């Protein structure tokens, strides 16, 4: 697993920030210090865009009761900031 990962020294990592930019989402870069693995950098992918329908479905899964009270969180926050 570590063989397929690109390995660079700490000096290369600091002086060449483009190394991380060139990675594809999910790819990793192993940074070594004096030949020993120091840390791994993994490029994150784009977050999944959730639609309003997805959010409503998740809310129904969490709280399936249709009689749940509606809460205006904006008003709640404004009231409690004072």
C-alpha cells in the first residue's frame, strides 16, 4: 500500500507546495524526515452536494414523528445572543 504512495522529504514538501495540488482526490503523499515516515497528506475530494429532498429524508429518518414542533432557530439564536 505504501509502495504506490508518492514519497517526498520534508524539505521537498515545504519548498514545493504544488506537489499536493497535483494529487487527485483520495491520493496520498508520504512525507519523510531523515528517511523515516513523518506524516501522510491525503487530498480530499469534493463534498457531496445534498439537495433539499435529501435533507428532508434524513430528517424524517432521524425523527419520523409528524407532530414534531417547528423551531425557528434564527429567532432562537438572536434571542439568546443578547
